[in-house]
């Protein structure tokens, strides 16, 4: 397996497939790089080099005691990009990974970046604040933390229902999709997944988005029960100059799995544009 060690001694697992223009993938909470396999295989078969890493504390990477915030996540992405000397890369992030991509650009610029894709992403800011009154109350995230600590295995099973929209009438989400969400989530350290809730919910990405100077695709499901589209994608598209927007009616948060073929088609079209 492929690993690199960051400046603070954290081992980061990554996968690197295919040849051609580079696309990196940053995964959602509390998953790992395997959540991108459907996109990575498709793009590798269509002439792209695809790279994805397990966020610190998740999957096969070290369960680090420090750096479990957006600055740390962004710096780990930078470590992968620099170790592999990736250039003219398209950075793709889902959910928390979208925040990671935004913070990477905010901290490290776009010198190695050609394009960005934010899918069901948490920016600009999720939590309710005086200057973000439409956000979700902090009590929502306190409740997530409480459920995680009380019984994380059952919590992940319950959360998967909302993540993929399996709780909606007529939903046809397979048991396999729900089971793999639980499996990947259980590989994350409790400390790391607990701290990551604060990272994805309370980080303000508005200044980061202002630094986007590359073509950007904002893609979101209109029935996202985890990251409401009106408080995220709609606002992000207003903050990123000339952002391209694609919205899927009735689609859930985990649309990279439930609408894999359509997402892959739209992603490929943007990469080739």
C-alpha cells in the first residue's frame, strides 16, 4: 500500500491509478478514499490519473491526536499533491472534502490547480451564526456528537439512511450501499470523527472561496438532508466567480453512490470542457 508521512509524523494512505490529467479526490465524513472508487475507476478508464487519500484519523491513515481540523486536512492534501508532484490538477471534494478543497486553495493557492469541483460540499459555513442566520443551530451538531459517543455503530447505521435518502418514500438504496457506509465509518477513530464534526460544521470558508480563481463546478442534490442545498451550494456559487452549477432534483447527500452514472457523466464533461 502507498503511504506518505507528513511533517507532524502522521501516515497518510493514498491510492494513485491511471495516467493522464490529474484529478484528486477528498472524501466526506466519516468515510475514506474508497468512497470515490466509482468515480476513480470511471475516470481512470477515460484517460485520467486519479489520486485519493484517507483523511488523517480515517480509513488506513494514522489516527492522529492533532491536526483534526480544516487547516490540518488541507495541509495533508497539500502533502499528497507535493509528494507526488501533481500539477494542473482538478481538486474534487465531497461534503467535508469540499471544505478541505476550499481550505487548501485558501492556504496554498491554485499554483498546482487547474479546476475545482465541490459536490454536496459544506462551504461556505454550516453552523448558524449572527452573520449566517440561515445556518443549522449548534444543537444539531451537539446532538451528532452525543449520538456518536453513545453508540457510534448504531449511529452510523442510522445516519446512512439520511445520507443516502433511504428514509424517503419509494427509495431504492441497496443494502450494500448502506453496509459499506457503516464499514468505512467504523474504520475512523472515534477521537478523529468526533473532532471532525466541529471542523466541517463550524469552519467559515467564505474567505477561502474568495480566492478561487480557477473554473469551478458546484454540484448538489436538492433533497440533501445532511448539507441543505440552499445554505451551501447556492451561497458558494454566489461567492465563486463564474461557478458552474448542477442541481439534481430529489437527490440525497450521498449522490456519488446513488447517482453514480450521472455524476460521472457530468464530472467527465466538466473535466473535458
